[in-house]
C-alpha cells in the first residue's frame, strides 16, 4: 500500500481572504490523498510558532514543503521578517546545499504590478506552480498533486537495447539514399513544384542500391541461413524508415494521384528482387527471403499509413490496381497479392525457435521508432486479407500480424469508426464492396480453410470487422 505524502504549507498571514484561499487549497490537496500540515489545523494555543515551522521544514517525515507565495510572503522572505522570514532562513541553506531539492516547491498566488511572479529572491530561477491564473488553475493544480505524489506526467522510459541494425556496425550495409531522401522529404513538406521528380530520384537510387542486400546460402560458411536473412533485414531498418517517412509526408501533405502512381511504380520495380534474374547462375529458394520480407513489409507500411491518415482513395488505389510483374509472362499484370511471398527460411526459423510465426514476431519487433503503431499494421493486414477473399482473387493474402489478434481482444479503429454509414462507405472500396450486405455476404462465404490459423490459434473475421455494428449510425 502506498503511503500518503506528508506536506507542510508555508504562507504569510496577509489577509483573511488570503488565509481562506490557503485553507481551500489545503482542503483540495487533502481530497487528493495528500496529508497536509497547516498551522490553522495543527498549531495549538501555547505552541511556539517559530519552533513549529522549523520542525515542519526540517522534519524528515515531512516529504514536501509548499511555499504559497504572494507579494507579502516574498517581501517578508527577502527581508527575513515574520514567519516567512524565519522559514526563509531555514529553507535557503537546504536549497543551496542541493539536498532534497524536490522537497520544496513554490506556488505563486499573485503577481507584482509589473507582471512578475511573486517569488522570494532565494527561489527565483526554480520551477514553480502558477495558481494566479484561474484559466490555468486546474492544469497547474494537477501538476502540484503529481509533484506531491512523486508521479510526474512525463517519465523517461526504460532504456532499450542497442538497435539490431547497429549490431556489428562495421559490416552493416550502407545505401547512398540519405541525401536524396532528405531532398524528397523536404520538397513534399514544403509543397515545392519539383517534389515529384525529387521523389522519383530518391526511388531510383533506392531501387538500384537495393542490390547491396543480396545474400546467398552457402552451406560451407557455417552460418545458419535464417540468421543471415534476419541480419540482412535488420540492416535494412534505417532505409525502411526513410521510406516510411516519405509515405507519411505524402499522406499528410500531398495525397494526390500523381504521387500514388509513383509509389505503384516503385513496388513494380522492387518486386523482381523476390526471385532470380538472368544475372544469377545458381540459387536456392531461400536466397531471396530477405527481399521478400522487405518488399512485403514496405507495402504493408504504405497501406497502413494511408489508412491511418484516412487517405482511403489512395489506399483503395494501391489495393485495387494491378502491378506489372514478369514472374508470369502469360499474365504480366498482377494484384497486390504478388507482394505476399512465402519465406522458407523463416518457416525453418519458426520451427527452430519454436515460434508460431517468426515472420510475425519480426514484424512486431521492428515496429519501433516510427510513427506507425503495430495496430495500424494489423488493420492494414486485415484489410488486405479481406480484399483478397473476393472472388476475383486466386491467391489469398496471408495476414501474418493477425497472429497477435488471435491472442488478445483486438478492436481495429477503422472498423469501430465504420459504425457510421458515411465512414463505412469511405472504406468500402478498399474491401471491394459497395454495401454492408455485400460485405457481410463476403464474410459469410468464407470457407474455414480460408481463415488464417496458427496451429491452434485462429481469428474470427466477423468479430474483428465488428460486422453487426457496421453502418448502424449516420
């Protein structure tokens, strides 16, 4: 059980109105669980007032001392007269000795005629709470209560581990994309006329330099191949983050069809990295797993970002357009499912590490340090899965991240908001439907074999989509 903080209030007997204000403040603090010591309550007839005040300031059981500062308190403290002056003589050495500085704090009750806060000279330059402005009283009072309880609003998080992409830094891959990224990012945010060619320049460099990440399986090098794959995609994180920042800038500042088509071409150009090419003499199935993971992850982030910023027209375009691919020469235009590549090395890693999905683990672990939360990735993954359940799709998108939705009760913001009919109609094109009834029919038609499963874990698509609540309000 947490001990209640014990707090002494030091103030000047300026006027009956001021004393009443101090008593009200004390009562408000008591209501917040703060054990307040106030002369009006605790100083009895016959007690030595100066001895009482000195004992309260120096008593180690008194966690906090609150200095209620009005003009008279500041004047008496500076002149070292009256009770406030006595307390100033006791407090000043403790403050300047840098012991228990968090024990003392000032509350400003009023200001001088020139607008300056009424503070004693010895306290100036230190943090205080300003209760002189009624408009800010509630906010400042909350800060005061937090100080009394040692529960600040902002707490430094626990120090994390060294990022994976910094491990073994001497051998880390470096791509010369940063300068082009900065030019493109600045051009988008500044709404410059040449933003499109700046983005294309950045994407050109990115596509060409991606070759640096090519790896090969060599059974003689003694390295476990899935570890090599994981290291490669870990090294890629800084460049993935650049791409994410560009997508966010487009979503926030330039959500226009011209930019979306540039993104479409980007994915068409990096898609071939998922498989062999004419320059390779020999290969194994897993040699392209790092590229398969990278391309899938970037596509997932792109969609998650446009959904997060409610750029549903752009998200619908990326979902419903086709992408040029040379993988199947009989059908060179492929749906977005072409980016969902099976990764043999990570399946092996799942078994080796005894995990349901090493790929899902990596997607979650890597969702750090960017303005996209994992819930946004899950929502995008779910939308892609649902869209791929349409009759026109031969292959289904496998929503790796939803493995985590199977463990916990998950509410996806996009479907919660789609309780509004107007909102549902905005997201319907992403799902390939035009009405709630059509969407419900799609879910009802799902065969059990089409619903993702991880051993004994599975999901309930209708529940995740909150289908019974969709489009039930204007």
